[in-house]
C-alpha cells in the first residue's frame, strides 16, 4: 500500500555522484545490449 511521495534532500556532491554512477550503469547496459529505460527515468529525476 502506497501512502504518498517522500522527498529526500541531497547535497550537490551527492547528486553529482549519483548521476555519474547512473551514467556509468547506463553505458554498461548499452554495451551489453540491454534496456536502459529505468536508468533513463532516474537520470531525468536527478537532472
């Protein structure tokens, strides 16, 4: 059961690390020929 959205605050440094990690994961998935839809959605939320 989902009650509602929860917002979490991140510092600029934390966001930079998260985005960098997601880009690296996305690149790895592309190299393997796998779908990147979930990672793409997360990147849009953090950018």
